[in-house]
C-alpha cells in the first residue's frame, strides 16, 4: 500500500460501528459527508491547533458553512467551565439535534467535545479529528469521553462513540517533540499488553519514529489503532479486557492528579506509571528482570520519564489510587503483565508487594539502563 492511500480500519460495534481513516492526506480524501447527517457542523478546536489546521478542515466542510468554537488550550481547561463554553455557543447558534461536532485537536479536545456531544440535547453526532500522536493511537478511538474533576482525572464522562475518526499523519509534523514522545507511551503500551512482536518492532524502529519517518509512523498508528479497535469491540464498556488498556494508568493518574493537571503530560505520567507496573509484574514473578529492563529501556529511548516524581510518597500514591475507576469494593485492581505481550487485571497481590513497588528505587533502575545503553 502506498503512503498516499488511506487505510480504513473499523471499530466493530454493531449499529455503532465506525471507520478510522489513516493516511497522509486524509483531511482531503476522507468521505466526510458520509458521516454528517444534518446541515449544521461545528468545529471545536483550541488556540494552538486552530491556526494550523482549522482552515483546511473548514475548506473540506465548506458546504456546511461550519461554525467554529475555539477553546483555550491545555489539560487544565478540561473542565465543566470549558464544557459550558461549548454549550453556550451551540445554543446561541441554535444548533439542533442533527448538528455534527468535529473535535479537532489532541486528547483534551477529543475527550471534551465527545462528552459535549454525548450531553448536548441528550446526544448529537461527532467526528474525531485527532492531531496528536496520543490522540491518534488512543483517545480518539473507543468512545471514552470525559472532563477532569479536581479530585480525579476523567472522573466525569460518558461512553459515547464518534461517527468516524479521521487521522492525517501530516499533523504530526507540527507537534512538539515532547508531545510526540508522550504519544509513544501509549504506542509502547500496546506492545506490552497485546503484541510482543510489535514491542520488538518498536525496539528496532524507535529512532525512525522519533525522526518522524512516514512509513514507521503510519505503521505504529495503524497497529495501535488495530489493537485498540479489537479490544474495544470485545469490551466497549470496560467490563473486562478493555481495562488492560490502562496499563500504568493507575500509577500515572496518581502522578497527574498530585502534580496538578498539565504539569506532567498524560503520556509522561503513563510512562513512569508503566515502569511501576513493570516493576510490580517483576516482583510478582510474572516477567523477568531482563523483560522489565527492556520496557524501561524502550521508554528511555522514546525520551520519556521512567522515574516517578520525587515528591510523591507511597501514602500519596495510595490516596490517589483509591479513587481509580478500576477500584471495586474498596480493592485497587491493577493492570499488570502476565508476560511480555499479555496483560491481566488483578487485585491478587499483597499489600507488601504494592508497598515495595511504590518505594522501589526507580532512579537506580533508570541509571542502570542508561549506563548499559551507553548514554
Ligand atoms: P493535548 O490534547 O493537550 O495536546 C497536547 C498539546 O499539543 C496541546 O497543547 C495541543 O493544543 C497541541 N497540539 C495538538 N495537535 C497539535 C499539532 N498537530 N501540532 C502542534 N500542536 C498540537 O494532549 P494529548 O496528549 O493529545 O491528550 C491527552 C488527553 O487525552 C488527556 O486528557 C487524557 O486523559 C486523554 N486521554 C483519553 C483517552 C481516551 O480513551 N479517551 C486515552 C488516552 C488519553
Ligand atoms: N484509553 C483507555 C481506553 O480507551 O479504554
């Protein structure tokens, strides 16, 4: 398949199934109209993405004379107040139940606009147009929509599927390197939880990805979306296997919440959190030290943090982890590796093992990895 062509994957959810279009020029070549039912279209984006891509999208949707809503940029704006700004403008413009919202931006925009679509007039259509690597490989697919609460990340939200996901890999060219790395955290996750061969491919192709090699980026996005689509199709509402997509997130969300939303990028917190999950999987005897270290080395190669913040004690972690959405009957269920390429969700671990995980010397583990790779 040439790079110019579009790859179409399907999230198979019966009457709520939808396509994911992936390509280098998919803004221009995707069949937008097939996914727009009414006459009103509203593009919701932010102050950073608007100058980069809004004009192109408006051109594709010119027939609908789309309204635009431009929100402030940042995780700290993933709030009720910002959601209210969206509703204010939809109502002022007399948008009806057939309006289609277009979420143009990263995961913050996608999650928030998806939630707005779920709530506005009890549910309107929306299209995800993810522009960060993280949103292209993860947040735009699967219908998890949310805003943050001061007491917990993504705590207010809904499962609500889009009509389509349109991924134009060109958008990665303007993404800051730190944001690209944050997206790689979720890409690495797929290898760890579901595909040991893909993990090995990432080990061999990390430099190509960081250099934005078009074929490598496209393969990583396609493989990630295919794995996510398969898991979502099997368990849309996270009653089982979907929870494995949260590898590292229970520790990572604790980091994000404690540090203040936006201080650590989501992907950065996931990377450090996943290293903690790898350490715990190692302490439980599920993976070898060498496999744990391969994971740490890959996060380091992706230029991601592998050491949790120094100011977080075990008690602070536990306080945040008690609010995790996977908690059941007061027990913190964790996503760990059963082996490299296969995850489990479990509450079967001792308090001592968790304590040991929270107090392990990650600085020393990272230093050992850096030394062995000659950095
Ligand atoms: P983000 O949306 O904050 O985007 C990162 C930054 O990049 C922002 O400043 C954004 O404006 C900017 N940006 C976006 N596209 C750009 C481009 N092409 N060029 C230049 N700048 C660009 O962050 P993110 O990492 O995309 O998403 C993180 C959010 O996603 C978190 O809120 C997280 O909770 C959520 N998330 C949701 C799911 C889910 O399943 N719904 C999964 C993972 C993460
Ligand atoms: N990002 C985790 C999920 O979609 O379930």
